[in-house]
C-alpha cells in the first residue's frame, strides 16, 4: 500500500496511530535507502585549509561568500537538513549519527554536524559515559570539568560531529525538576563557572552549544509553560550563568521550548536580539531546540532565531517566501548566516586530525577520567563514629542491599537527549568485588524480604544499601514516546527503599546508604537510623569502581553539595507539575532557606572528608578591578585531602533587598596532614553589583560588604570580615 510521506509538521506524524507510524517509517527508510544523503568529501569543505584567521579576514571572507549565495542558499544555512517526515526515523535510535544543518555541496560549505550531551557523546555505542552534570557540579572543580570537555570534544570529532550541545546551564530552581541531572546546581556562580569550563574544554576541538536559553526548569510542561519574572530576578538569578558561557566564547546558544513573558523563547526578541546579541555582544548563532523549538516563521526569524533544528518546518521554503513577501528583511537573514559561517570558519582550524579516530571513543584515558570525576563528585553527608573508610584488613563480610546495586544506573539511559551508550558500566556490586577480591565475603540481596535483610545484616561487618532514583522516576519527558521520567511528584525515597534502610539499620549499626540520582531525595525521615550517607548521583560508567575506592579509603571524598537538601518540601519554592503559568522570583535554594531563617537537612556547599580542615586569617584587598579574598586553610586531620574553599558575600545597608549571602567564588586546595596553604580567590567588582530596574543598569554600591569564607554556606562554618572600597 502506498504511504504518503509528504507531511509539513511533526505533529502530523505524531498524530498517526502506532501501526500507521510503523508503515510510515518503513516507507521513509525505503526512500532514504534509494537516495541516501550525500556529504562533502572533506570535513570542512572550502574552509579545510584555513588556519586561525584574523577577525577582519574572517569577515571579509564571509562578505565574499554571501555575494555568491542566492537567497535560497542563505536560508538553507539556517535550516536543519531533516524534513518533518524524518521525525521518527533515527536508525537505530536518536542521534546515533550527527544531525546535519546547512551542508551545501554546490558551494562546498560544511554543515553543522550536531551531537547531544551533556553526560558524554550521544552518538554510537562506544562513548565515555561521564557522571551527570549535577554530579560534576558537586566537584566544584573547574579544571576537571575543562578536561572532561576536552575528552568530549575529542570523542565528538572522532564520531564525525563538529558541534556538541553539552553545556546545559539551566538553573535548578526546584529539585523535583526531571532534568536536574543535566545542570550543575542551584547557584548561578557555580553553574556559570562549571559551564564556562566545559565550554573551554569542548572548544579546543569543536563548537559548544549552551542550552536552554532561558528559564527552562520545568520538564513536563516545557513545550507550553509561560514564565514570568521581574527584571532583577531575570538579570541576577537566571541569566548570569549563560553570560558566563558566552564570555567564555561559546559558539552557539540553543533557545528553550518554554515561553517567557508570553513569547516562545525560540522567537523571543528580548532574549535573543536585545540581551544575547546586543547587550552581551554574542557573535555566535542561535539554534532552536528540536522539532517544537519554534512555532512561526516570521516571529522566529525576526525574533533572533538563526537556525531551526533538527527538522525544518518553519524555515526553508517558508522563510524564503516570507522574505520575498517583505515580512522578514534580507538583512535579518544575512546576519544569521554571517553568524553561522563565522563559527564554521572559526572552528575549521581547531584541533589536529591525529587527535581523532574511532579508537578515541571510550578509550582508557577517558574512562579513567570518568572514574576520577565520580570520585571527586561523590558527597559524604554523614559519617558517624568515623565508620568510613572501611578497613580492608579488618572487614570480613559485607552485605549489599538493593536492586540499584546491580543495574547500570547512569542517568537518562535509553531515552532522552542525554542518553549515552558506553561499552560497559561498573555497578556498585561489581566495584566492591573488584576492590575486595577474595579478601572480603560479599553477599548481595535485592532487599524485597525484610526477614532476609535482617538475617544477613546481623552476620555482616557492614551493610551497604544502594537506593535512590532511576530514569523511570526522573529525566526527559516526551509525551509522544511514553511517559516515564519527567518531573517528580515526590522528593522522598520510595516506601520499599525506606523500609529496606530501616530493616538493615535495625539489624546492623554499621549501615551505609549510597544514594543515586539526578535530583536529591529528602533524608530527614530515615537518616537517624544509619551511620553513613553518601550521594553518588548518576556516577557514569566507572561509578562502581569509584564508590568502592571511596568506601575503602583509596580515595578521600572532597565533593560538596551543589544543591540544598531541605528538611522538608515546605522549604522549597512553589512548584507543580502541570503549571501553565509560573512566576520565578528572587528566592530559591539556600537563598530561600536563609530568608526564612530555617535549617536545612544539609546546606548548599556541605560535604565531609576523611580528614578535617580549619580556617583562619581571612583577609580582603583590592587589586585593579578585583577584590582578592585570602584565607589560610590547615589540614588538621590524619589523611591527605582536598578542600573546597567557598567565598560568600553579604550586604550591609544596601539600597535594595539582597540575599543574606551569595556564593561569589570557590577554589580547591590539596593539603597533606598538618600542612597549611593560603587560598586566594579573586572576585570581580561586577559580581557585587545589583541590577537597577528603575535605571536599567548595573550598580556597584559604596556600602559595607561582608566577605565570608569557609567549607559550606552554613552560617557557623564561615569566617567573616567587613570590607569597603574606600578603605
């Protein structure tokens, strides 16, 4: 039977029944087999021989290319190569090979070749699966994140891509957000520094795309929710981390699905034209999110959208028609094409061919980096009686409880745009067996029977319970492909896991809980029963080995919470899964807990070590346009370890309402036992400004700033000193 594959929008495809879709996909695949897409013979086409050209030479080259191009060829640069009929055809799955846009064989212009992220390269079946972004945020390690970016860049180029949409910097406003795993945390300073580091690393090899611009912090309603926010909230809370990545040289910014102040972000001229391009001076291009990222041809083009991805529904021929009818000026088209060509030329000279090859995908160097990232991302929340680290010479029997101990739980696996397919995944049980060998007896049970848990727990020297979340409870939500994941309706562990923990702890005082997941879970209802708690997040392909090395003291944990773990959901901002309208205000996370004078279960920036550190001699001075904060840190324990020093700022007698404290800088220091090091953290004066809505500008006040330094955001953990610019 003949199947008509001539559809104009993906909604028509998803309106078909499942049986109709199968027939449709089969017909489209047959078409592709008869006329497969052709690609350039070289990676960069006419730009292949270019080196790092001067800015003026690049612009002159673009001028000449634009003169060669017809209107249709210009708009082709702005349009994804897929048609709506290709919506369901991703053999054998989403982004297995790069998605192309604007590859012009006639003009020898290379295409944008897209791969997704941010946990690793989505293409193929051999990529390195790193810990998720929220885990890496817990490392507070910008140098490590830049190295991870380099590895992803190498693997992306090795897989045939030249753009990686791996820099996800949407702020975690509420921990029930289904894609909490894809960003770095709740604080703009942390998110911005980590996102900028990943950008720098990726762009040593390929273009980095920063996403999703902006206010994308709800998953189930992402295609339709409208976000409102006053201008101070916009400028101070939800945009600075994006600007930090733009300032780091990001080639591309992806617009979000949601609406902001009534206008879809994909055509939001205030965000794209006014703030991003005009105010921030962004020289790269804007890419839409996939399929439903724009909803109108004229609004999107005039609103600042440069490229429709990955399916062309509103650009292409429709945009040509809009220009010819005078609804979109050719100047708008030329600006967008200039931005796209500028980045293609810029990145044609990046990297060396000898660095790339299929053997680089999931290579040993990168898998060891994944293990290091997990080790530096695992947060030790509780360690009563110094139960950890376990002593391999003394422990004889360990009981491991919970089905998550034996599943490859690395995040949005096998669904969603961040699904990565590594060669292997080391589970917690495998990691423990690897480190214990024949020296320790390890018994595993799934925890479904309380009597069995208690029977074996009584006979073990320690019990390790693996609990938390999987991609069934959180992650990307797609109504067209099943409804698992998405935003969470509860922050609690499920009842079975809470009962599992209580049963183990009742029978064995030496019970350790390791939590997996992207969003946090509340601990207040069960933490009193156990001696030790770790959060390992979705820990990547080497997570099991990393966990075992931490539990047995091969590695000293150093990570800190990139989010607040509240005592209850009432300490969080208003949230509901099905909202069509929401107002984002000035307070969330530790800002909100501080404002209310409440106590969280575990504050932002908190994390234990197997050693201890003390702080003294906090000193502040100005140097040029920076405020230099110096503090002495001493390792007062018996083990070498890393400490994450955090600097917060409060404001005395400000003319406007400010947060009680805000993270403004952080740094890591490694110290041997008994050693002291002086940590210097530079804060720019700009980071102390507030945005005046009345004057529409940033203002640096001549007031007293309270500079604080310490190991967490907890008030009693912080040294304080007053500082004024006129002193």
